[in-house]
C-alpha cells in the first residue's frame, strides 16, 4: 500500500482497486475504494466494495488497530515526501512484506500500481486511478 511520491504534496485523492491473492483462496479477493491524504497527518483509506469499511488517521487519533495504523503511517510518510529508503521505513516494511514493487506514473509523480508480497507468499496488488494532488 506504499505510495511513492517524489514531490511534497499538500493533498492527494485517488480511487483504487485492490486485488489479494492467496493459496488459501480459490479466487482472488477484489476490493474497490478511495483514499485521501492531507498534510501533515491525515489519511483515509475507504473501501466501498465488497463491504464498506473506513480506516482513518487524524493526527494521533485513529480508528484502526496498531498494525494497520503502522501501514497507514508508512503511506503518509511516503506521501509527505520522506525518503522511501529511510532506514525506519525500510525496517517497518520488511516486518510486513518480503517484496514491494512500485510502478510510477511519471506524469504526476505518484504510484500507479503497488505489488506487495507478504512473508507467507500472499500477494496484494493496488492500482490507482483518478489521482488528484495539490
């Protein structure tokens, strides 16, 4: 779920399609939703299908468990322009994933596609569309 951002961004909005594949599932699970970021520390990750669910961080307030909160804070750090090669960020991502591949949209300098492989081999692909940034 890391959005690699090359320039400082005040706000970012995007729709997404998230596909999760696992050896334990006969078919991949597909979810759609919308994400919003506002500097310096607001993030909303809202699933619309197959079931509505909202993950939100606003400063120190959050409605998610600590593991999801770490993931959202990693995304916020990357959007805020902090280097993705930051040792603390790398350490956190290595705890969760064995591999992360990011395909950039060079035109607007944001991630177009993120592929994350978990330590157990499960894979999540997130594709972003309708990206608007300030």
